[in-house]
């Protein structure tokens, strides 16, 4: 388990492609992980002694020595301050104390990684730690476990409802809403749809709303934002994923370029009736409502008091 875990960590940190050598041959002598392309290999061990290092070097086969010119030993924990190494073995493999790494060494390399790769590493480590923790837990006498999957699942949001009276009676929404009850129902349905989105997706939606510059529809039921600008503004590593989620849930739609060489656009709207969407946008802008409070915090109190 630890060999595979540190294989993924080292691949992310060093941008290489180590494979578990024990995957094809049980208990491969000498080395645990290897990348044939970079000729780099690792032994993964919790034993930080000189004896372990020398024993590892002694077990390296001629085939391994030919395949891997960069041999390192990764200590899971903290390595010794100094080592007494067999000079014959170190000369044979070009090995020195610098080739003995511990977790501090891995962190030292990781800290200078580009931020997007560092974020990927963080997500991978967090997911793997959660998996290992759950798999190794011992159940309580009643059969329950300390950790549940729910501990790692974002709960659905809980909208702060509104009776819609301020919204319905506003001059900015006149002529667009049929009656108060339909306005309140549409607000509730919008709150429920937003609540099903992950919080980060709601924040991304607010980013699109705030950066959108044009209203094309005569009713003002959607805004328009340059898709090329979105890809340059957003440094979030899963920008494409957020756009897919929002499009799938009906909050945005894609407009291909009308002419070759022009930019495509995203339509930023609401997954509801176009008249309600226009009234919603007009009202929110007229009242200078905080998009983050409404869309991320799910607070619709600005549209009217709590329902009776």
C-alpha cells in the first residue's frame, strides 16, 4: 500500500512515471519502484539504518543496475544524520548519502512545484489518506466505524427562503412575473437547484456573473461572456469541469463563434423561465444585491421576508 502511495507522490513531485516493480514480480529484490524512461528507481522503507541501505544495494541485480542509473532510497519517516555505507557498493552504483531521501526531502522538492501540480498533489494525498484511513479502521463493538463516507461528502446547501413580496412588487420586475405565488415558487426552485451545486461551482458561477459584460436578449434573461477570456482569467485547475457542471445544470450555455477566428461566448442565465430570469437579474442589479451572498450563501432574504 505504501509503495503505491509513494509511487504516486514521487510521480507527481518529480514529474516521472514510476511503476511498482513488485507488481510483476512479488518481492522484487533491491528496488520497489522504477521508471525505465528516466532510469530512476526507488526502494521504499521505514528502516532508516545503514544496514538497511547496504542490504538494499547488495540486493540490486545486474539487470536492475543496467536498467536504472539513478538509485534512491526513500525513508518513510526521518533518515539518520549520517550513514556508514559500503564503499564497494556505493562505487558500483554511483550512490552517496545524497541518494537517501526522507519525507523532508520530498517536501523540499514539492514546495517549488508549479501551483497547479501542487494542487493536484494535495488532492491526491487527501484522497489517498482518506481511503487508507477508512480501509484500516477497526469497527466498534456495535459494528459501526469511526469514519464514514459522509465525513468526506459536502452536504447540500440549505437556502434561506423568501416570500418574494419585495421581488414581485419591485418596479424592475413589473410585467415579467405573473403573480406572487408563481414568483415565490420560482425563487424556491432556483434555491433548490443552486443548493444541489457544489459550493465551488456556485462560486465559479458568481465569477461568470460578475465578469459578464453584455446582455443580448431583449428580455435580459441572460448575460454574455467571452469564453477565451474565461479560460485566461480563471487559474482554477478544473475550470473545464466547472463549466461542464454549470452547463449540464442549465446555468450556462455555449455560443460558438459566428465567424472563423472570432471567440465563442458563454451565456450566463438561470435554469428557469426566461421572464423569471430577466426579472431576477433586473431586480438583483436594481437592489445592488451581493451575488456571492445570494448564489453561494443561498440567502434570498433580499427578495422579501421569510415565508410565514
